[in-house]
C-alpha cells in the first residue's frame, strides 16, 4: 500500500449499533497514525495519535487499535449516537511533516 | 481560548486574480500547514512551515505561495497560475515534530477552513 486508504467510504447505522472503520497505510518506516473526527461546519478534531504497534486507545465510546506490521488501524464506536455523525479521517506519517490523509469515512447515525 | 482562525469563511474571485487566505494561531505552535480538500479526495498538503522564515513545498504547491514572517501567521496566496483554485482550504498547526520519534505524538489543530470559488 502506497497511500492511506479508508473503508468504507460511508455508512449509515441505527442509534445504539456498534460500528467500525478501517484505515490502511504503508507499513514501512512508520512513525505515527492519527485519527480525526470532522463534524459538519466544524474543524477536524483529533481523536487519537498512535505510535506503537499493538496500541489500543479509548475515549468514551470510541476506541482504536493499531497494527504497524500489517499497516492498518481500526476505529470502533460502541453504541452509536446521532452526535457521532461525522467524517472520520486517518492520517499517517513516516517521519516527515507530511501527514498523508485518507479520504475519510462518512458516518450517519440514524435516530 | 487558544486556536486557529482562518478568514474569510467564503471567498469569491474572478479568474486571473491572486487571492490571499489568512491563517492565524495563538497556540504557540512552531509548525503550520496548508491543506486543500476536493470532493472525493483526502486532504492534500500544499505547503508547510517548521519555523519562522522557513517553509517547504508539499505535494501540490504549484500555483500557490506562502510566507512565515511571524510565528502566529501563515498566509496562503492562490495565484493566477493555479489551474483549479476552487476548493476548500484548511490551515493547521502542531508542536514541531523535531527529530525525535516520540515528538510525533502531537496532533494537528485545524482552523474552520476557507471555501474559495473562482469564476
């Protein structure tokens, strides 16, 4: 993988459902993987910064895991709420100022 | 409150005119970035600056120019040479990653963006 890829591109879930998205990135020369939440009409907000293989981070109902050897990270949302509706971006850096972003996963939580 | 301010929120220009987008931060961050977003694409890096009076081209710098005369400010000029200037522009800042692997723990802080329309 040469670029940062996110899947799915978009999804709709019912309130209360749990969901997860994937971010794939180049596994060579890994430095950091960032997750951001971008709500409509707001600026992207950092969720997690992950640097170590096997890292697991949690913030409320949202958690993320990191596998640097195979080049992927998962973001999980437990018990989705309408306020979780946003675009979730991941960004990878291999040790430069160039954070390469994926195209994002657009989540819509239906009440 | 500390943060990043981009202005204006919406900007309209005629083709052939240069236009400057403002980005100011009061977070005392060393590094600043300009990204561009187009439909269906991820954020693409235009320019970045690690310290005052220094900046580097990103992946899509052609047709753009920047300056970094003050730590707080990183204005972006979209010149008439930019073939497809209509886009959403985001400014960001971070603590300088430096040369230590551990310093990449610093997240990016973003402004609210400027939507530029050139007709």
